[in-house]
């Protein structure tokens, strides 16, 4: 290794992302098998359940990709934006979307359904949609264009005690390196899953924008798979799987990009982690299919004419989570928070739902700590 260098872009071997194929092949086989299982199951869903599953997958992808970066979105707004795009039966009188959540959905729809060659202008448009007001938190940024400075430090820790995890590529090298990355994405014959992994890492290593690099990197990884596998819709959420192992995500990135840890300039560990995460995303999707099927069965037997809008809203939240998955169970306090009503109204609404047989009391809860869940039969 050359002396006095620390980051992979300082190494003469960059951007040769070498890896040990023999160590990767077993995971490639497993991922391909599980992807096939998911394809078979989704092909058997009727139109209603298929649409519901698409909506759930895209909603989770948008929400969790932002959560990874510490940005939290209103689930109902995101879901409403997704439904407007995918559900022909969407009730616009119940629309809770915002211009921002609409823009986030546009990014995901474009990256998954538009298989045209990727360009810098297109990536810029995704970035601009992430930051429509040219602001990130309290800081002004240049949305839709590459940064024009070198000090792009990825840090953690309190002010005065920061730890530098990575430093992005010098700004004068960004355009040329992005051109090389796009040439790889658009023309390489690499295995799709490996290509997606490397594209994710390569873009994150360039770190070309003021902010939002992680989110754009994950969009690019999704685009590569959708294009290479010729997918019409994505029935999984890789960001949901990443979000379950955020520490592993950042640790593996750092150990791949920092030459102190990666002296051999080998990226097998990153590719393996990425493939394992993708496989976990498939597993989560297979689990979520059952939630979607249960949800549609639930609404098939619920006569909404007997319910008010508050009760329908809360039942939707419970059904979205699935039996046993609504954290802490439904309480009067949570009902009040979701519907902005008084305790008396919340208690009365919950009692009606229980009497109608739509929710059941969680075993072991009673009194002020009474909790409810969606009725499981």
C-alpha cells in the first residue's frame, strides 16, 4: 500500500472493486432462489392483494431509507402518495399526501420502472426531489448539483470530539468518477446482485452531494437490480433490512472505504453483507405477504358502514402492522394521539370496536394498562 494514504480513492487500484467470487457464489445462489420464491408467490396474488403488497413495499422503502439517515416521515402521507400512483381505486377524499412525499414516490417509481440508461441529469433530478427547498434540516444545500468543495467529512460524535469515518472524493474528481460509475452501471455484464452492491459502494465513496448521498446510493442500487432483472415492480424493501442493522451497515462501509481496515483492497466483505441484507429483505417480504393477505381478509369481513373515520383509520394502522406487531398494543392514549380526540371519545370508540369483534384485548392486560390488537380470526 502507498504511504500516507487512508481512503480507497487515494489508492492507485481505485476504482477496481475486487472480490473473491468463490466466497460470494453460495450467497448469490441463495438470493436467486429466494427471489424466485417471492416471484412465484406474488404471481399468485389477486389484483387487490398484489396492489396492496406493492403499496406496502414501496411505502416501507421510502420511510426506512429516510430513517437510516435520521429523517422521519409521516407514514400516512407516504402511503397516500404511493396509493395515488399504484391504486386505481384510490379515494382522493382521504388523500393525506404532501408535495414532498409525492416527490419521494416519484424518485422510487422512476428508479424502478424507468429502465433507460442512467445519466447524471437523472441522478441530479432525484437529488433535487429529495431537497426541493435547497435545505437539509437547518442548512442550505445545493440540490441537484455536485458539491464544489473538498472537505466532505462523514463524522460522528459530540462537537469537539468528532470521529472522522470517511472523507469523500475531491470535488475536481467527482465528474470523471461519476462518468466511470455510470459507464459501469450502463454497460457492465457483472452479475446483477454484485453490480448493485458495487454501485452502492462506489457512489457512497464518491459522496458527490452536500447531503442525501446515502439515500441516492440506495436508489441507485435499486435501479441497477430493477434494470438488470427487468423488474416491473419491486416487491421488497432493502432499506427495511438495512434499517434493522444500521450499525452493521455503517461499520461495513467504513471497513471497506478505510485502508486501515482494507489494506488488501478487497471488497468481498461488503458484497457479502449487501447480499445477506438483500436476502433478509426477501425474507421480510415473504413475511409481509401474510400480513397483506390477512389485512385484505380482515377488511372483507368488516362492515365499514358501522364505523366512523377515526375507527377506520386506527384499524388500518393495526392491520398494516399485522397481528401482534403493533408496538405496545392499542391503548386509549395511543388512540387519542392518532385521532386527536378526548379520552372519553377514544374509550367509547375502542369499546365499540371490541364489541363489534374487530379488536381483542391483549392477554394479561387490564385496567389502565388495557391494550388491544386486531382480532386474529
